C-alpha cells in the first residue's frame, strides 16, 4: 500500500495555496450563517433577530477557525510559542 504524502511538509506555492484556501473560507462562514438567518427571518417573520443571532454564530465559528489557523502556522514555523505547555 502506497504511503500518502505528508501534507504538512509542503513548501512553496502549494503551501501558500493551502493557506489561501483556508483563509478564504472564513468570510464565507459568516456569509452563509447570515444568509441562513436572513432566510429564516423571512419565513418566520422574526426580523431581524435570527439574522443577528446567525451572524453572531458565524462570527464565532470564523474566529475559532482563524485561531486554529494561526496556531497551525505558529507550529509549522517552529517558533517556541507554538509548543504545547
């Protein structure tokens, strides 16, 4: 059975493309949640509460995603702050 390449060891443009695709997902998370909240508001007539709630959920999800990306970048750069305590 062939071994899969270690994707954390990619260098150059492939690594940059990976980070760019992950970073571009962050605003999409907020937009999808806000759209779902807006759609639910239109159906249920609860304007603007579900839009606000879903937007806040999307913001929280995107911040968690961003935090995980920053930690992964920190670990891959080999800096001492990336070590677990």
